[in-house]
C-alpha cells in the first residue's frame, strides 16, 4: 500500500495550484482551446484547486443530467 506522502506526490505533482475562481477560468479557456473535457476540482491534499480531465463516470453523469434537462425543459 502506498504511503500518504506518495499518494499526495502523485496527486499534486506537476499540477498548477489555483484558487477556485482562477481554476474555473483556466478550465473554461482550456476547454475552448482544446475541445476536451477539462474541469476544475478541489484537491484534498493541498486544499487548492487543479484542472484536469474528469473520470468517465463523471462525464456520463453530466451528459445524463443535460439530457434530462432538455427533456423536462
């Protein structure tokens, strides 16, 4: 089992730390530039915010929510 220090190193290593507002702004610009799914998320290790690609389950949940919204108006 990996130590907490090793998990933190992998979770935050090489990632830019943002505050919430700047992370939202950066993810918006990254999505516009690349067309990829890039979302901001709060980091439980550094208590800051990072941006990145969400897991498949998160993408599927967002798509399902958007479809329900379109159906129910």
